[in-house]
C-alpha cells in the first residue's frame, strides 16, 4: 500500500506517518528527514540543499526527485510506503505518478491533514526534535520527561533551524503558493481524504485508520 500525507508544515504529517508506518508495516519516507541527514553528513546533496532549507525554500525538484527515486528503489519499500513531505508541488506530484507507473505501483490513499494557521504556528514554534532518533516533542503540548532530553533514546533535543518565526512565515507562504495546489491534483484523481488535524494526534490517527478500513477491503489496521 502507498500512502501520501499532505498538509502544511506542522500539520502533523511526521507524527502520523511514524505511528501509521508501525501499524501498517510500511516504510516511512520523509524527504525532510533524508535531506536533514544529508546536510548533517555533508554529502554533495546535503551541501546543495542546505541553503534552500535554511531559508525555508524548497530544494530544487530534480535533486529531491532523484533522492526519492533512490529511496523507493530500496528493497524495504517494495511492500509499500508512507510519503511525508513529497510531493510539495504539482510538478513533483506528476513526477511521482511517473515513478510509480514505471514500477507498476499506485497511490492508494492521500490524506490531507487540514490545520488552522494558529495551531500550526503554535506547534512549530514549540517543536523539539531528537538529534538521534528524530522523535518529536513540544515544549508545552508534549514536553520530554527530562529537560531537552529524548524520552526514547536519551539524546539531546534541539529546535530545527527552520522552526524559527521568520522561516516559519516563509515556509507557510511557499506552502500556500506551491503545495496547496497538490490537494486539488489528488482531489481530481479521487484519491483525497481530508482530515481535520487541529485535534489531538490520537484522534487524527483514529480518523485516518477508520478511513483506511472503510476504503481498503483487504486491510487490517
Ligand atoms: P520537512 O521536514 O518536510 O518540513 O522539510 C524540511 C525542508 O526540507 C523543507 O522546508 C524544504 O526545504 C526541504 N524539503 C523537504 N521535502 C521537500 C520536497 N519534496 N521538495 C523540496 N524541498 C523539500
């Protein structure tokens, strides 16, 4: 099964993808996580991507497309995956269709996590991420048990450099301009399910799970 999660930064794509990937036994592919890893490893891709990411801009389509194609080609993605952070514009959505066509695969579900701007800003400005395992926390909504320390693995938490107020603004502008049209792209293809994601993560997960059960005969979630 192939699932795409759409929504603004902070809508909860990463949180939902992590839990869903365990429940459905699908690989979680986050283009943002792969890019951050490349930046931290100072790979050629990371060096090229860094400046765009720091500004809150999109990394050029060709770079991300190739990176995703490589990831989808890995054996663990054969049984299906959850895409988080791709596609980010209509060109990427078309590229994804082509990529999957060539592998005789299709997208089963697109969930659009719909959040209000006030909730998004509150979530992003308080978000803390584990420097090792990538687990997300929130200063107020989901604080770690020990200050700035990951509950999962004990590593240090940090604030993403693109979660600063000015960069959040820029990312939201880009989302409205480039990424929002992707919602209509999948709506026309009748693959889109819209889910209110202002609510708690557990409630959002319940809704997504129910939609999968109701619309996919062979799936036990
Ligand atoms: P995310 O973790 O999904 O919020 O992504 C963090 C940053 O990585 C974005 O602000 C972009 O700079 C870059 N990025 C992630 N996914 C993509 C993509 N599909 N296309 C272009 N840039 C991306």
